[in-house]
């Protein structure tokens, strides 16, 4: 898998994670239906929030490491070029 495709996949994963986080927050704080479900409603909103965290945070860290690695490689290539 190329780096571009991997970064696109990671960015999509971050987007899904953020949407799930927002959905979990909405369901927990503003949805009257979830309040009427009681404990089940709390579990549903907490599950959305938890999966949002799973999708969002590790991919951000991996994407940051990937971008730092690419930048270091580009700097190394520039420093190895003979200067005129």
C-alpha cells in the first residue's frame, strides 16, 4: 500500500472517529430517547464514544509518526545533494 493511500485511509478513519465521538456526545447529552431507555441508552452512547476514541486517537498518532518520518527522509535527501 502506498503512503498516499495509507494516509488517506488514516484520515478517513479519523473522520469516522470524530463523527462517532460527536454522535456519542449528542446521544448522551441531548437525546431524550436515550434518556428514556435508561441504562441501555447510556451504554449505546458510551459505545459510540468508545469506538470514536478507538478510531480517532491511535490513527492520529500513527499519522503524525508517518509524516515525521517522511519529513526526516526529505531532509536527509536534501542534505546529501551536492551544493553548487
